[in-house]
C-alpha cells in the first residue's frame, strides 16, 4: 500500500501533508508532518499540483485558502468539534455587541468564520498575534482555554468565546497530579487548549510541534504530554532514547484517526474529497490568515 501511494503521488504530482495527531501509518507515508502553523506555511511553499491533507476539514480549508490554484483533497471527511462551536452569523452578532473590537480567530475554525475575523492565530503564535494588534481589547474565538492562556500572558483585555476542544478540555489537575506521581522525574508539557488549572501545573506550554522541539532541546529524558495521545508516535520516533507518557488516555480525538491508507489511495486514484473554499469567502479569510503568516 505504501509503495502504491508513493507511485500514485508521483504520477499525480501530489504532496501528502499530515498533522502530528494522525495515525502512525499515515505519518509514515506523509512527505511532511507538523502542527497547524507549519502545515499551513508548508502548503504555500510546495510546487505540487495536488495537496493530500491528512488532518481535519479546517486544515484542508486553510490550504485551499492559501493555494486556490491547487487541488486540495481531504481523503476522508473529518471535522473538528471545536471549530463547529462558532458560526459566522453568531460571530457577526457578537462583534456588533462588542462595538467592532478586533477578532482573533484560532485556525481551528471554518473559512466562513475566518472571513469575518481580523487575524488568525495558532497554538504556536497566539501571544505574538495578540501583541501585534493595535487595540487594547479584542475578542478571541472559538477556544476559551487558548484565550485564557493568552490573557495570562498579555496586558490587553481578551473577551472569550465559549468554545473548547472536547478532548483537551477534559484533562483535569487531578489527572496531571496522578501522572506526576506515577512519573516523578518527568517534565509536564501542556497544549494551550487545556484548561487553566492544568496549564498552571505545566513546566512548558507548547503547540504539538513545539512539544517535539522542546523535548529535543531539554536535558531531561522523560516527559508527560498534556495533549492528544497521537503525538506520542512522532515524538517517540524523533527521540527514541527519551520516554513520553500521556497525561491521560482519554485525550483521543476520533476525528483525527478517521483517515486510513485505503482512503489516501482512493483519493489519489479518483481525486475525491476535494475541499474548495468559495472565492468570496476565500478572499476575506485569506486576509486574516495571511496577516498571521506575515508575522512569522
Ligand atoms: P497544533 O497546531 O498545536 O498542532 O494543534 C492543533 C490541534 O488541533 C490541537 O488540538
Ligand atoms: Fe479539534 Fe480537539 Fe481534535 Fe484538535 S484535538 S482537531 S481541537 S477536536
């Protein structure tokens, strides 16, 4: 199957991108793996005609926003429940109530929501984005935990949207204390989608790729990961001499595990699963995504 995918990708002039939470067999056949920010930037740099995006729908949409001339394929439909917690109509209404203050939208959102936002952010650049805004007040959507993390690191006022990741949001301080007790020498690294009580216990707060880099740069050799358990695969593969433990096994994103090798083959053969953002929405969303990328 892996050989077949390689041959098909070459024939179709396709590049395969995979998020760090994807199943191991998908990460193994991908040309590039990474976090949301890395993948969105990598999607703009490739000369391939087709992008096979192994992730969830908003990630494929972001690739389509940035590369409208390319065919972007999501091999099997998978959504992000947090992205579904904000709709464009509700955001427009909230903006009116807040008298038009700038809106920072996490990339885990639909293109239509990005289109009515001022700038996007990811878990890797949220503080930089907040500090770049020429206003002391802003609204952040959809993740309330990411917004509270940003609030703790800025003097600006951030209004919250009541969205959250159903997996990261389940991690409790008690879960972390139990994991720390089981692995007393391990460093605890958390994703900013975790609740504040969990982030308060973290030795470092990082995006998924940030966790991989942090573990590599650290002199410590064991880590508890406060994120979706899919990250255990790429991080252990990168640093086989170090030990990684999940903060909780319940952080398992079912949407991130939907794509299989057979889906990738079918998508390459039949060019199915295209994600294309309508041009009017795309142009407005591009403004918010590009502003974020230009900060790098
Ligand atoms: P990263 O951008 O840190 O990879 O996170 C994406 C995501 O969906 C986390 O749940
Ligand atoms: Fe969305 Fe959470 Fe899954 Fe990430 S882990 S894709 S935020 S539901």
